[in-house]
């Protein structure tokens, strides 16, 4: 409900939450002894860095060149990480078991995952998704598949951010058929203007960026 989203946004110091989000969406894998791991949207959003790594708004460079006075003109950024990029690894369960997390050189057994085994169960839980103000998509989901010999779970972060620049122009003499009242309505008059220039750009980020594999193995629990 609106009250829940508003309260949560305040707690997370975010202007708004992702468009598609349900606090009830949880993926929990737990052993009978109490040990387990959990993935949920609220903890994931707590890992969004609102101070670093923010993308500049489109055309910020051109805007800066047209404005020379004022210190504020040197940086044009969103007040938060509007892409909802989260360095989220889940939350461990079973504190009473005194688990110890250590660094390791072991990796996921991809060869074992290639084995042709019957998939007994498969499910993907969407934690959140946002359309980035019609400029792309950002989503976070958790997948799990269960085979006779093992199970595999993975969290996937997908981010696609697109820019489109369009320039339209026409002389008044060529717009005699257009009602003059539309001249001051950009969204309405634009359909009558021919396109002079169109530039489309897209940034597609990999699902995982790991510039330092050694550091990636440090598993300090996150999501608390």
C-alpha cells in the first residue's frame, strides 16, 4: 500500500521506491538445523549506494557548456542512485550456529551444473523492477533450480539504461495547417514537425562486474 512504500522510502532515504516491488517477495533457503540464506527486496534496497557511482543525467555535458556562472553548474546528478544498483548478496540465517565466513579460492562448480539432470523444481522471484523513467530497466531477481543431486540458486542484477535525442524543426510557413494554439504545446505540436536529427544510445551493463575476484570472495554478511 502507499503508506508502506512511503514509510520504507523514508527509512531508506530514497525519494521513491522501484515501480514494481513487493515486500512479501522473499526467497529463503533454510536447513532443518536453522542455517540458511534469504533474499528480500527491502534488504536489497538497503545496499543501494546513494552516494557513489551515480549516473549523470542525459545531456548534462551540453548543459554545463551553456552555463558558465555558478558553482552548481559543474555537476548535474540525480539526488540518489536512480538505477537502484545494489551490491546485494543476501542475508545469512542461523546466527546461533556461530557460522564463520572465510575467503576461498573455490568457485561454483559450473561443470556439475552442465550435467543433464532432471529439474525437479524451478522458480524465479522478482524482488523489484523499475522502468527508469522510460529510459531503460533495472531489475533484481533470484532464481533457484533443484536437481536430484543438488540445487543451485543465483541472484541476478540487470541494468539497461538508454538515451534518445531527437531534434525536430519546421518553418511556420509549412505549419499553416496546424492550429496556432498548439505552437506552445511541445507534446502536441511535435507530431507535425519533421525529424532533423535522431541519436539513440544504449548502455547495457553485464549482470556481474567483478574487477577484483579476490575481493569478491570476502563474504561479510550484507542486508542487515
